[in-house]
């Protein structure tokens, strides 16, 4: 079994992307009998999805997890749902700053993650790693690739499972920004390994409350 | 032209629901030539949607706006998207506390609001009223009725426009809770009137960024 | 009996200072038999204290309350303690941006407010107005004038009571800034009136917990 | 040269106190030619100060740093000032829950830290460790021991330097609490070592802005 994990190159003025740093440390390792393959994805509208599809074609993974940075979050947050909109508050790495355009025109409003997000959160917390379900991946390139991924997997016939996991700033980023939460790289890496393991082991997701009142 | 506005009865231990207090003040008024009709909706899974459908049938409005309380938010937030999941962190007013069940089984993952949410935010800010687009209505009864509404409007053939607007706690609620933001009732009422007017006047939504990075 | 209330002119790029707007509405009114007199104070190191001392000399009040804006706070917050340091993260209105200098050299590290801060908070909450005790007035011009005031009152022989109350942004400020809490002007005015009344009526402060763990 | 570092036993329902865990790892190490000695202090009004004085008498350190947990903070925060008040929102570990009593009756309102707090923050950030100056240590046992320490050092004739540093929750605490920031133990330990080194090396503090507007 193969698991494809992707990370973005840095964006928004940052020189480091914790997602990419964490993802690099997973490359080539084996988890629960599965081989982890990693890829760097450009933080660019369209090109990111193209790069991801190419990687899926090359690697032929059973599981695909895109990982991205969520500045301001303090926990590892598997995303529940990808929505079909690009509404970029800042430009991407090639200067695209679109407002309210579809990720994939003429396509559904949203796709659910097919990762066992509740089980991932439960197992991370069990390991002492802060985690929560997130109900919005935003409307920037993270949500863009998440939607692009889920649309592609659905069009392939759902032979692979996939989803998106947001991770916090690294401490060295927070040290420069001041007033922002962070998570140490080794904890993020342990969290992602546990998330991969939980996904491999799960037939179906568990039922724990992960909701928000609003 | 008629506009139907709904508010929930109080929930989560509160004795007042600011949504309902605000909505009551709109009953029977005229905005931009349209008559505003209001209804109270039970904060109960299923019954809330049934009550809303009944109200639509009775009133035959061109526009339907459900209004709900978002404790912890500091602005009036029109919601962008309703998602097809009930994941109740607390029980509703009849004790239902479901986890990860569909609002409407065998139905799309999500529906877009058909209110001009960007225009509403722009006009409220213009009036000095704090407002932002929200990309998640949560997974409790607010999202439940929002999804139920949009599904119903779509099944009717999209002859009516509709959506959901979240409003903050009232000051008297925040005074008891401590450490929570709030908004004065008269500002909420002014904001909802402006939102109704913007919806009546808009043929299509404007294009302003209302996105979040994550 | 006379009560002197001061408000700052706008600072930090704002064109309105809610403290001043609120204070203006109190000018000349009578509360619990006392006359309220108000003064505008420049947001400038040194000059603000000089203006305040001059106002005290002119008005001869029994009670002095300086009011200032605390962007980001969501409640009316009477301050507990003034500290003898100026550490200005931004320049004041005449460009002074000092770091770690004393407000009054060779003077105590801090002075307690002599307002009944716990009673004020209790009475505001009773009225449905969000309020909390604050344990830090910051290190900018608000703390500067608060320290200058308490030092002056102590040197006079404590014949007058005094202190500082922070108030939130107004809604029109929050509408421009986005993502900031606010409080309606009429609620701030009601809150300040209640605070003045509580101060006049109190012989000593009440004992309610207003502490923070850190 | 000897440096005394203290940590509290767990409080507020926690089974772990990150301050204590971090402090334990410093015991007996040498930093910049100085020997680090550590002590556990009870989270109890009065007894904590007695235990600290006893430790100072035994160890005869040139530098004393008390370390405590600040749930909700995301950075390592050296405290600027200790205030002479106990206002306990929750009971301490022996059930004391006093309101507005002096830490040391008939004593000054506040004492400044004699640690180089600006230099500590600058050096931690330089190392990629999130840090900020804090202007309030709260009104619970952390501020209590901080005030007790500074009062004692002043009464001794200021032959030793001292202060208080707050640290965030550990990840395993945040994993149970949900929605709270945290910092990995090894980063906290590195941060405290750097703070000790900065204190040993500093003759006087540096002048960087560490202020807050309010």
C-alpha cells in the first residue's frame, strides 16, 4: 500500500512552510506496512491541482493526504469539507487573487473528506497531541487543492481515500510574528504519522462529536 | 414582495435568543417596498425545518432569511454555505444530540446561500456596522435549518432566494457570561434591515474579497 | 460634589476616540446629586498629565475618572493598578515613542485605583452591561495618565478619589477594522454613568472576585 | 555563581504542571559557568513564599527565577511587575480563595522584576522561541510568589536578582482541554536555559519596546 502526502511551498511572505518541513520528514518511511511517498506542491491556483494529479498518477497511492499551514490555529485540524470556491484574500505565489470563482466550474458545491477525521482527532489526543476537526479549510489555496483532490478522486471512482490536514505555525515562525500559537515540528511529524496510521487502520470513521455550535 | 425572516427560540441554557429579539422588531415593517413577515422556529432537529417549510407555504415570500445566534462572534456574519451534516456538540431543545448524520439523506454535500452576502457585508460596514462573510455555519441547528432551507428552495425550483445570517450575543448575555463579545440589539436590528434591503435591491452579488486563508 | 471625567483625543490612526465621544455626552449632567464636568486631554506623554492637573485645579472635583479606548477589549474594564513605566509600542500624538522610562522619576512602582472597581463591575453586569476588572492598563498613554493621576492625588493627600476606565471600540471603528469587538456608544455612556454613580455611593469597595489566574 | 529556579506543583485540576516538568530538567546543569539548582514549590498562599525563602537561604543563589504555568498563553512570557494583591478566582491547593488581600500587608503596591526581561525576549525570539513581555502576572499564586520573592530580595538589600517567567500549557494538557495553545517541553526547557544565560550575561537590560497599548 502507498500513501501520498503533499506539502505546499512557503507563501504569504513566509520563508518556511511547516507543512513542507513536516512532510519532508515522512518521505520514504513505512507506516503500518504502507510506504509513504511525499511531494512538494506549488502554492498556485490551478498548478497545485495539476501537480497533485500528476503525483497521484505517478505514485498510484491508496491514500492521499494534502497538508497545509493554518496560521493562527493551535491544533492539528483534519478538514471535514472542501468547498467549490476560490476567494483569495491575498495573492497566491504567482500573483493570482481571484474572488468567488469556482475551483472546478460546473461541479458540486462541496466534497466530504474521505479520511476518518474523527478517529484521527481521537488518536492524536490520546497521544497527547492537540487536535480538532475543522469545518472550514478557508477559501485560499489549501481549500483549492483539497477540493481539486476530492473532485479528482470522485471522478476516478473513489478507488482512493483522501483529504486535507491543517497544521499550526512552527515555533520559529511564531517567534517572528509575535502573538501567534505554534507547534513544534517533531510533534507535527508525530501527529501526521499517527493520522496516516489511523487512516490505514480505519475501515470506517468513528462517531465522536467534532461539531461546533456555529 | 414579501420577505420571511425567522429566529430561533433560546437554546444552550440561555433565556434570551438575540436572533428572536431582533427578528420580532422586524415583524410587519416595510423595506424597499417589501413586507417583512417573521416567524419563531423551534431549536430542534427536524421540527425547525418543518416549521420553516410551513412558514414558506403560508407566507409565500420571495426572500427567506433565517437568523441565528453565534456566541463568541463579534460581527454580523452572513453565511456562505450550508453543509449536509448534523454533528451536535450540545443537545437541541428536545434533547437530540446526533453525531455525523445527514440533514437530508441522499442529498448534496452543501448548498450556497443565494443571498448577496458580499454586498450585505459591504453595505453594513458602510453603515458603521461590524460585518464579515462566514465560511462555516457550524454543525448545529443553525446550519441544520440553513441546509434544510436551501435544499427546499432548490427543490422548489429556485423561485425564492434565501440564506442564513449569524448575529452576536446581546450585551445582557455577555454581561452574564463574561469575556464574550456582544452587539447592541438596535445595531443588530439596523443591520438586519440593511441586509434585507441589500437583498431586495441586488440582482447579483458584488465581488469583494470575503475569503479566509484557512 | 463634582466629578471630573476626561477623554483622550483620537490616536493610532483613528479619527474618532470612543472615550471622548462618550465623555462628551456626560458633560454637565447630574448624577446622584453630583455635577459631572468633562475635559478633553491630549494623547501626549507629559502634556496629558499637565492638562489633567490643570483640570483638577480648575474644577476641584471629589472624584476623577480618566476614560480611554482599549482596542480589542469587549467589555468596560475599570483598571486596578497604574504602573510607573512608559513603554510605547506606537508613537503618541506628538511622535514620542519612549521605551522603559518612568512616568514620574523617583516614584513608586505602582498605585492602586481608588475607585470601587469591584462594585462598578458588579453594578454594570447587573444592568446587563459587559464589564470586568482589568489588571493591566498597558504601558501607553492610558497607563501614563492613570499613573500621573494617582501620583498627583496621593501627593495632594488623597482628598479626592480617582482611577481609570477602559472602554471598547465603537461599532463604526470595528466596521472598518474587521475582526474586532465593539460596544455601542449609548451602552458605553450608560456604563460610565453607572460607574460614576457607584463611585459616588460607595464608601468602600465590595469584595467580589475579579482576579485572573495569570 | 548559583541560579535558583522554582516550579509549582500542579493546580486547577491539572495532574501535570509544565513549569515543574521543565524546571526538573534544569536541575544540576551548568549554564555560562553558573550552577542551576531547582526546587518544587507548593501552589499555596503563604506556604509558597515560605518555601521559596527557605530555598534561597539554603542555596544562596545570585539569581532567582520562579516559573509558573499560564494556561491560554502561547509564548514564554517574562513578567514585568508583581503586584501586592491576592484575588484568587479559584482556590489554591489548600483551598484558600482570598479576595483582594495583600500578599504582604503594609508593603509597596508593586515591585519590578530585576531580570533583563527585554533581553530575554529578544534572545528567545532570536533562537526561534516565541516570547513576549507580560505586564500582568495575574492575581493568583504566580503573582503571589513573584511579589513575595521581590519583596524578600528588596528587604535583603537587592544582593540577588530575581523575577518570574510564565510558560504555556504542554501539548498533552492542550490535547485534553481542546482549543488551547501549547508549547513542547523541550522548547520550554531551551527557552528557560536561554533566559538563565541572558540573565547571567546581562549587566543591565536592553531597551526594546515590549509595551502594549492597553
